[in-house]
């Protein structure tokens, strides 16, 4: 696929989406959002993709929305959120494959919340996460008001959103927003190592686990137990389940195919 504002690669069953508007710290315009959506859809349908990395080119992960473009849109910010960001968040959460954010620099506004929507966040030590919306009179979007209170807690999420203070990667780790902090020069290699490990695991089982976790946000206990019954039945009919049990009984390492 030929993209202008992102770099998409597929290697060793890992699809990597690299945001590439380095002159504006990889802030989103309409075209980059559409290309990101297209790349995520390709990762979703391509059976050769068994894990996904989202990262940024250059010295930033993503500075959020390109405000120059937003000003041209006037007050129609709802359309930007609806067409550019909401589809990205929905794809990240609904793709039944693990998605890793390799946060290699500043992650502000929508950039921070896209990272927090991923299954794993690996952040460089120098990374700063900023809920910058309050600085310009806006509310957090891209799932921020959904994920942050659930992950970091209501009080911390309120402070992050209303004060807009910079959150270091170490503090984000303490809050549970980040899976791992890596040296700046190692963040991409750490993400690649994790992605390649996940890509060798039983992809369908991981995807069904993700589906269960998504539903746990709002299901009652009884509803979640019923869902676990259903998803466990699906997992039990996969080739990887058969291979995993056979390998266990034969005392050998399983060779999962993601099916």
C-alpha cells in the first residue's frame, strides 16, 4: 500500500504503523487519520498480521490534532472526532489481535489517548503524556474519558484532564497506563520483541481474550460469566487449542498458526 503520511510495513507477522508527519510532531490531519484507519483495516483482515505496532517517526509519537487544520474546520469539531478519531479507537479495540503502542516521544491530546487505547503501551523514558485539551478549552476525546478513569482512577483522570499537566512515563507506569518503560534508544526494539513474541502465540485465543476484556468494562458478573462460556467454546474449536494440548501431552513446544 502506498501512503503519504504514514509508513506501513509487514514483517515476521507484525504489522507496523508509523505516523510520519515529523515537521508537526506527527499531529493528525484528515489524510493521516484516514491512512491510519486504512492500515488498521488491512491488519484486521490480513491473516499474515498477528500483532500490530503503532509508533511515530522522528522525535515524537503524536502531538494530537493538527490545530491549523482544526481552525479551518471552524466549530465543526464533532465531525473531526467522528470521522478521524473514533474509527481509529474502535479499530484498535475491536481488532482481535494485540496492538502495541511504542511511544517514542511526546504523546499529547488524541495522541496520548490513542496510545492508552492499545493493549500494551511501551514508553520511552523521555516520553511525556499530556491531556492538552483543557489548554484550549476542549474536552478529552479519542476515548480518553472512557479509558483513563477506568485505568488510572477517577481522581487521577480528573486531574490529568482538567489540569493538563505533563505526565512522565514513570508516573504513567505507576498509574497503570503503561506496560513498560524503556530507554529511549530501545523503545522500538522492545516493542518489536514483544510483538514478535505475541505473533507466535495463539492469535485467536488472544483475540477472544481481548473481546472478553472489552466487554468486562460494562457487563455484570453474570453477563461476563456467560460471555466466558461462549468465548471459551470458540477458543476450544481453534486449531491452536488442539496444537497446544497436543504439544503439552507430547512435552514439546507448540507451533501455533493463529487459527
